C-alpha cells in the first residue's frame, strides 16, 4: 500500500472532496523519506544559483527506495508534491530525483535531464534490479 489513509481522509474522498493539504500531509507521514528528500532538494534549489537540485545518493535501504518509487510513480502523489513545493520533479533510475522551477519544464536543461540520452548515460549495473 502506498499511503496510510486515515478514516477521516477516506470519508472525505468518499464524499468527493479531498483537501490538498490533507492529501499532502498523508503523503508526508506515509512516505517520509520521499517527502523529506524533495523538501531538502527544494530548499537547495531556492538557496543556490543552480538551474536544478538533484539527489545522486542511493536511499539507505529498500524501505526508503520503495517510498521514493511509490511517490514518483503515482501521478496524484507526484503532482501533489509538485504543487505543494512549487517545483517540477524529474526522476531517473532508482533514486536520482531532481527539482526544477516549474517554469523550467520543457526548457533546455529540463529536457536534457529527462531525455532518453541522459537516462542511458545515467545507467549503472548496480541499478539493474532497483
């Protein structure tokens, strides 16, 4: 299961209304590694002069790797995190998450990062089964 959904949030969803902040809080508590990593990268992006901030360190365990994969493979979770942090997310391999300013989406650097060429160049045998 991706998220630990409270009975209150489930009731909201059953009634057709889910508050964005409730959803993001559920993501934060259910997938803390992924949430904290994106929060850290967002802070790095805003504190620096780089075009994007990215993580190149593998998660400490498979538990954290699973959280990251669940967060970034769900359209709803990924979009909620992008809106919450005000960033565009990009993802390569099992752990290389990057945050870009939203307006960079589709620009030269973002397109290069998300290209098939970059994906291929960022391969390594240890990522084969991640």
